[in-house]
């Protein structure tokens, strides 16, 4: 039983991620298994450092300087700390393990329109964006592709 639990922990831990999996940013420092994004948003205090896992829904098509990470009904805009690294523009659909600071924020209409433009949305779609909205942001220090 202990061996089975140990094996399950190793398979779920970040160390069990494939050694040659693509990685961006600094080395991961959190050593526990990543939390599903929806659970992290529901249970984490805004401003906390987290290790989450979720699927890339969309990515900045200009530079790869942000992604929208989704898991269930939860989503978060991920930016890279200090604009220090970028992600491939074709990473949509991949599952990522991300370490960073998760915070509830207000997304200004102007910024939402900017992000929509960077994503490649049409002028009509961008024009439909009205008002500020509550959202979640994650400033990433370390990103890996999950297996």
C-alpha cells in the first residue's frame, strides 16, 4: 500500500514531468503536485504563489507574451514575469504546468481590446468588448508542458 501511494505521488509530482518537456522561464521551485486551475482559483488567496495545471485556450499571436489558460469553467490570463520570456504562438491546446503569482484583478476595457487584437480577433469582435471586468491573472516565473 505504501509503495502504491509513493508511486502515485511520484507520478503526480512535477519531478515526474518528462525531463525533455519544453520549459520556459526560471527553474520551478514548488515541489508539490500542480493544482488544477479551477481548484486554485476557488481556494487560493489572491496574491499567492501557486503551481497550477491547465490547457492553453489562446495565445498572443504577436509575440507569445500571454496565454489564456483554462480548466473547466475557470480561466486566467498568464503573462511572463518582467516580460522575460515568451511562449510559442502555436501552443494552444497544450496542457501547461505554471508557477507564478495568482491574483484577482480588474481587466480594463482598453486592455481587453488590446488583448483581443493581439489574439487576432476581428474588428467586430473587438468592438463588442464593453466595460471593465473582474478576472484572474497569473504572472508566471516558470512554465512547462505537462505530459
